[in-house]
C-alpha cells in the first residue's frame, strides 16, 4: 500500500501534541493569574456604603480608636459593627442636622440597624477569629491597611490562602506589642525612647514577642484544620 502522507507529517503530529500541552499549560497559568487580580479578589476596590463613612476622618483626623466602634474585636471571632447608638454618641450633637446622616438618625428612630456592606468577606470554608489575632500582637493595619488614609474602605490584600500563610509561616515578621495593635503607622518611624530604649527592630524584637506571647509552632499555624474546620 503506497504511503498516503509525507514523513514530515509525523514531525508535525509530534509538534501539535507539544503545542497542545503548552497551550493548555499557558491557559492554566493565565487562569491562576486572573484569580489573583483585583477583579476576582476585590482588593483595592472601595465599597459603596449606605452612609458616607470615612475612616480617614474618624481615625486619621479625629484619632478614634478602632475598638470604640469595633467593640468585640478583643473578645470574639467577629470584630463587630457599631450599633447606631455608637454613632449617635457623637452625632446627636455634631452634624446633628446633616442630610448625609439622615440614614443614621432614621435608624436611631426606628431601631432598625444600618445595613453596612461587608468589605473583608472571607469564604464560609475559612475560619477566622479576630480575638486570637489581636491578643497575640497582630495589629489592625497588618490586615486592614492604613484605614486612617482611606476615605472609603477597601481591601489591601487578596484574602487568599497564600496571603494568610505568609504570616502564619513567619509571624515574627508581623507581630507587635499588644498595646500597639491599633496604631496605624507600624513599625514606628521614631520609636519612643521611654517605650523602646533600644529602638524597634522587627528582626530582633519579633521573635522575642513570638516567644513571650506563646504563639503556636509553625506546623500548627499552617495546619489545614487551623483555618478549615
């Protein structure tokens, strides 16, 4: 039987297989990269809220401590959203007639809570407890960024597992003194000599705090069951 195809078609067949594998690998790589983009993670995308609340004004300008509004952050898994009463503690006197705060006043009159839009929304299969983090020296700005510079709130991180593991594998790089957890600017540019006679060196002081605060060993912090229960 005469040969139907030229010998070169064997080479073309092999090349097509190689190209197919490369194409499939390239598409997989593109999908993995796309999964890390802000379009998917929603990072750096400001959320629309029912009230024009500015962390920059309240935290940055007025110096209000995070725990004044997020009252349960040290004791429970959730940081908690402020009750309308917390807002009215100030705004029954300040900007009491501002049209921007009518939703707050209506919530106060009706007893219906304000429906805030969640910004840091973890998937249901991930367990996160605020209290254990802040009580072990993980500061607010470590995860939430410089909220004192945010007119509107947004994520500064992907909230993906690789981001969490970066800290769980090396907590000494992120930990700080417990009395500094709500400070936005960390490490301090000019450490107080009274508080830090030798200054602050994360590479030196971080491991000391890990030991002092009795953090779990890395194999426990990176165990699947720690975050997926």
